[in-house]
C-alpha cells in the first residue's frame, strides 16, 4: 500500500476537518503585535500569521501537483527537487510528486547556492520547486543547471527565470491521477546531514515511507484526536516521519515556523497540541525560560499535552529529569535513527521505559538491531561496537555511489550506522559516540558523548561539544567547546574542578568557551569545530585506527 493511499482515505473520511495549520509568529513581531493580542481579535483567523487547509484541500492540492508534473512528462524515473521553508504548500507538493510516480528530492534550506547545485546534479533533478527565501541562490546557478527542465516558484512576485507554481497548478485537474505505485519503486531522495562530510543522496523506496508510518504509530499510539506540533524542517526525515504516525489516523498537524520557547508553548496552548517533538536545545531553552520566569505555565492551557519526545542526538538524562520535574504528567520517549533508515524509529526508548533514560532504547517496531566489531561479528553484551539495524525502512542505496553503499549496507540488508554503542544486560542500547568522533589519546579510546553528558550537568552550561585536537605526546587530546548560559559565568578553572569526578583520562585537556554550532536537526557540527580549531587531519587517522 503506497503512502498516498492514506492521504486519499483521509480526504474521504475527514474531508472537511483541518489537516494542516501553519503559524508564523515572526509576522506578528513584524507588525509589533503580540500573539496574545492577535488571538483576541479574531478567533477563527486565516492570514499570513495563521493559515490552514482541510484534508480534502490537501488531497486536491497534491493531485494538482501530480497532474501538473504529468502534463510536463515528469513521471516515474524523474526527480523533483523541493526547496521550501516549512509552509502549507510543502506537504501537498511532496505528496503530489509521489502521486505522479516521480521521486521527491527535499533540499536543506541552509545550503549555499553551490551546495544546492551539487545536490541537484547528484540527484539528477528534472524540476525544482522553490520559495521566496531562495530566489537569489537559484538565480545564481540556474544557468548552470542544463538538466533542469523547469523552475517553479511558490510565492508572489515570480522571478523572471521561473514559472509561477500557483498559476500552473490552478489549471490542472484536482482528481487523483491513474498512476499505479508499487512498494519497491523509488519514492524519495534525502541527503545526509553533512555532519560527516559532503552530503550523500539517500534513495528510499515507497515501502520505507509506509514503514515509517507504521513504526511511529505503534510507538506513540496516535489517535484521530491527537494534534502534532511540527517544528523541525520538513526536508529532513526526522520531523516528517514523526508526523506520519498522526497522518495515518487523520490527526491534525501544526507547522510552527520558529523555535522561540514562548512560541512553542503558546502554539501548544492555542492549537491544543497533544504531541510535540523537540530537539535538545529547544527543550533546554523552554526549561530555562520557565526558570527565569519568562514563561509562566499558569498563563497557558497545557493539560492536553501528553507526549514530549526527542531524537536526532544523544539526550542528557539530566535534561529529562528537569523536564519531568516541570511537566510530571508527560509521557517521554527518545528515538534513534538516521536518514539511511528513513529517520527516527529504528531504535526507541518506549514511553513505558522512563526508568531507562540515558539509553536510546530497544529495536523499534519492525526493526532488528545488533552491535558488531570491525569484522561485523556480534560483540558480547556490555562491549562497545558499531550499531547495525535492519528493517523495511533501510535505504535502497546511496544514489549513484556503489562504493559508499557497499561500505554501509550488506547483502543481508544490515545497515551499519557508524555509531558506536553497547547493549546492557537487560537489553537496552546505549549510544556511545560516532565512530569517527572517537578520540584516541595515549592508546585509550575516549567517547566524547560520555564527557559531554557529564559536563552538561553543570548548571551554567548551555551546550558542549568535545572534539580531538592534535598532541605531540598523546597523539590527540580531548578539547571541550563550552557554550555558557546567558547571565552565567564560568572559568576554565571552574570547569577543571568540576571534571575532577571524571576518570583522569576522560578529563578535557583544553577548555574553549564558544558557541556550539548545530545543524537544523540538532546535531553538533563537529567537522566545523575541527576546521575552526585545527583538528581536521585527525579524522582520517582515526578512521584508519578504527578499521
């Protein structure tokens, strides 16, 4: 069953009900109006701040997109790029591409013009759909993309080098196109996050998308009455695949354009959200704002909020302890996955396993896991090895890269994640670190995540990243890049004293106070830190030693 069938079923069962809501709080700040003031003016409102579409409108928009593609002879085997900020058009465009039989290719909105060009060429994109934020970047490269047949613009004031998507789609049929889809056919290309180098094109079949739906719904038990708050970028598998659980049952989704703590809490309150997926920095910012008195929970309606879950990175147990103190009634889950495994869910903690906070959990619904050594042999429980996963959500391949595919995907369908992990005696998996991020100092393996988790316990620390730096005697040493909370102060001496509770070999040898860069999905950009602090050349050496 292709995932497009779910959309069509929702349009029949819940046609007049709201499917998607878009909220853009920045619009109010531009008008010098507060969210509270605006909500008192017009309770049922639709404008540049808040807009919505029904399930029937969602399906019709997707059908127009599909039929537009088909009129241009874009169908099976073709690739369609999406370069949009989160908006109401994003998901109808995506599903329209799937309905046409073409392959959807979402692009990171942070890419530079040259990175966009690289990804469009790597994925063999035939048509690019883009929004107002990207006009300058696309104009700079459009003449150097001979393969692309058309540039379609989603917005007002269409640039001269593109065609207006709205005008084109308005003339197309809103009926479902007669395009048969098979689970084994290619559906979407996602790009790796870039935290490990230049992005790879990850090809997924239709079965991956349906597997993500089933896995998410089994993990978090969404019902038709749940309301999902979506904050992360839709181009990434993380946000969209979590929403798929609500999508399966026709639950409403709210797309919030912004991550300010007050915006998140007010969106939950006013849109009656029941499920929120956060990244670690956003959860920390919410708790900090509450502690500073900037957010007073009694001003909001939050009793319906039942689940907070986090993914994309290791979650400090101290953060969840703080969260449960403030929100004791919340179910909590953490999810592990990667774009090669269609996003989150390959491993999950499970809402019933709050006593195992710190673990990434157990194999997710429909998934298998194992932890292996360099020869891909399973290690004993408690030993550190590379985490491998297998299930219907595993990618087909790295598109046009047989060598890279063979390095991570074996003939039996096991995907080798590059993440180092261990399994406890009671069967829970604990993430230790990225294989390439392991620091080898004086012959000892240091796992930065363990050091980071410890330093985060310091109440003045907002964020921390530990990287390896070259050392003439030890080979390399651990350096901690520490971002201090606003209105707090820390010295190197204070951090060194705090770290005395760590084993001597784990204590950072260098302390750097600076901001910690993260990509849009919350992952620390360690390659960027290595470039800044001169550790790039260590990566190749580490990889050789770990083989």
